[in-house]
């Protein structure tokens, strides 16, 4: 059974940093691209970033490019999102999601971790 | 990259059929057969319901079906049930640097 468990969320001041983690199990983690998707309170889904199975390719939404860094440690079956220069508009539940082998869909999602950016 | 456009809400009575539209552009919905649909119950994670415009993952009820015409994709729920009450989001691969775009979301209410 595929399981994705996010952690690392919390309250941070504007301009601060936070690192999210997503522990994966139940599938060959290193073989699949992984992604982060966020959802601001009461709002819709917004794609944030994706990383290839090898970790060699990364892509970002325009809203986070240059501030967020996605990475992975295949030896630990763990996905990360380093978030710097956080803004109030980054407040959201952050979900990690497994990407299908053709890179076109998100077939499994974690339960999410809440990030609140506020002074 | 703007979000795909969905109606804010759709409602129907038990047993009825409803259809949710998802309108994009030739750079996303119209340009690729990579449209997917996700169901999200309050406080829960999204769940993949349709991929590749009209394919259902294993375990998803055949009451859910998808289609596409031009720049607009659609999700139809037939035989509406109380458990179908949720938010639904479409998504598409896009040729922009963003790679993926989601719809604005539709709240389905079972009357």
C-alpha cells in the first residue's frame, strides 16, 4: 500500500524558512517523480514543484521559483521542500504527491502539512 | 499560467447525473490528452478519479466518466450518491514552464 506522510509544517514569520519532508513507502520510490501541491485555506489546488526519479530534473511554479527548492533522498525514501523567504501568501496545506510514470498525473497523495506564515 | 476554469458549484438530486466543465486553452487542455480529475472531501487529501481524459484508476466507480472537446474537458457523475458530495478539481499538463495547472474547483452538492 502506497503511503505518503508529510511533516515539518508550522508557524513561521514572513521572510523565514521551513523545510518540509515527505516519507514514502509501498512503492519503488527512486523510480518515480514526486511533486508538491499546496492549498491555501478555503482555496483551490496549486501545483508547486516536481522532481524526477533521479533527482536530476526539477521544475517550479512561477510563484515559488527562486525561493523554494525541491530535493529527494532515495536512500531514505524521502522527499523534501526547502522554503525560504516565506510570504503570507505561502500559507497553505502542502501535499506531497506521487507522479505517474508518464509524468502526467498525481496518483497518490499524502494527508498534508499546514504551513502558516504570519507575524 | 492561469488556472483552468470550472463552475463554482453544481448540484443534483440522488440518482441524477451531473456534469462539471473544465475550460483551458490550446496550451493545456486542448493541446494534450493529459486531463485528470480529483475528488476532495473536506479535510482530506485529493483522490485521482479520472486520468488521460477518460480513464478510471482501479477502484473508482464506473459512475464517474470523463470526456474532452476542444479546450474543454468534462466530468460526469451518473447515479449521484450522497458520498459524491465533495470538491472536484480538473488538472492538465501544460506546455508552459509551470508543467501542471489545476482548475478552480467545483463544489458538488447532493440535494
